[in-house]
C-alpha cells in the first residue's frame, strides 16, 4: 500500500487528534493513531476507549487499501518538524513496516496491527438525531464549559446537559453556584429527549468547530453513547448516565430590580477590587443606588479594602448583595456584547445576567447564587 499527502495537512489533523489520547492508557494500542486508506480517503483515528475521533483527508495519489497503527509520539515528532511538502507512505504487509519518504530523507517505523485497535459500540437505528450549525454549537459549548463542575459524587454536574424540547434545544451547565442556560429556538422536536455530554468530548468539539461555520453538525444519541458528525470528521463518545437536576426551577420568575451596565467596564472594576477581597471567601459586595453601582471588597485579617463606583442604569430598590468575585467575572467574560442586564430580587435570591443583545434565534441566561453578607 502506498499513498501521498501534504505534510501540513497531516500535522494539523494529528495535532487535533492527539488531544483524545490519554497520557496513560489501559491498552498500549491506544497510544497510537489508526491510519486507514478507504475509498480514496485517509481516515485518521484516535481513542481513549471512551471517546473516539476520526478525521478524513482526501487522497489524490494512492495505491491499494489497508490499515495500520503508528505510536502518536513518533509520528507527531517526525511530521511537525517538516516544512510543507508531499509525504509518501509506503506500507509493507503483513509485517506493517512503514516507510515515510520526504524531500530530503525518509523515516522507517514499525507499525502495529490495526485489528487490535478497539471500536466503540455503534449507535442503533432508533437513536434520536438533531442537527444545528457548527458555529452555533461551537459558540454554545465555549459559552457554557466554564460553568461545569468537578464533582466526584454528582457526576451529572460534570458535563453539558443537552435538553431537546418541543420549542428549543437547551444547553445547560451548572456547578451549583453558577449556571448557564442557552436556548436555541431553531432546533426542536416533537419527541423530547436529553443527554449529558462529558467535558472532554465537548472540548474536543470546540477545538475542531469554527465559530463562523454554518455547515450543519449532526448529533445522534441514545442512553449511553453519542455520535457527532462534522465537516471532515466524526466524534463518538460515551455519555454521562444519570438524571440532571431541574435547572428551570432555580431560575427566579420575578427579579424586579434591573441593572444595565457596560460589561467590559464592570469586568475592569472587578479586576481592580478583587485582589483586596478575602482569599477564603472571595466576596465582592454590590451596593445599588439609583444609577450607581458600588463595588467593595475587604480582608479583615490583612486590613485591606477597596471600593469603586460605576455608572449604570438602575431605578430599582436600594440594596446590597454579595457574590463571589471570580464567579461573576467568569460569567461576564463568557458573554458577548457591550452591555448586560443583571436582574435581582433580594440579597438571598439568585441574580440573572443576560446580554442586552441576544444572538439570532437564541436566548442566553446566566445565573449566579449570592453569598451571605454579615451586615
């Protein structure tokens, strides 16, 4: 078997796929990439036994078909040092000896038997299927990932919850202190279904999807597995099993005190005030008066304190409410647009933060739980 392809094209695909491979694997074959030549395409595969990603490269020059494996560290180190040029792979059967020829030299690698490479269970024909633009999916994953938890006891909180409803697809994440809920109205179904996508495959998807790509991504899922097809590849993964909490029940139905404020200005003020807060609580207090937001922080143990006034649009009741500074900063940092609204009820009720301008056919909501004030 022989085939030729671009060195940079191969290097780019291997760089993406290398994120799938764990540093330590239960099977030694999982330290390798699977190379398959089928129907005029090179199919590159990486797996960690729970997630499997395939990328496709069209071949214009090839002879024969077959499959072999190469250790990821060897092939990545060999390819990334080469400038853009054609690479020719010559594979000898049945010993799987691989010779890689480039302009000024060649490499020889002992390949491994492709039959030893494991495969995930295929998705059955009764699986639920949805599709949405690649850019929309990428933006929602990027916007939501920060709110996932790292909870060994409640594993369901460690992923992104895809809740397919009759009026929208809701993508949700929460760690119990903050929550993100994205509603995508262009994706809906008459038969509601849901799944929890672990963080690792979600991050892999975000790395391969373009925020400006309008090409459709297909997601097929059942109770245990999901298969996600994008422009030039497939991601198959195991899902987190369990029942996700009722996220809608924690969203306040009536927070009458509405602040409209410049997002970047608010973030800059938090950067200045946060270093003076207690390291243990990280508490930042917001004091609201008509058209003014005062931020204060203090650390009694080290006799440090800071306060700053910000101009905002606010005509609600005067009140003081406390939030964990890094949490509210993360929320603002993962929103787009110049201005945001913050809806508050009282110092014990969750605050709801939204961008003033919502993306087309979407509704973005972020929620943050308050901290108890001593006064």
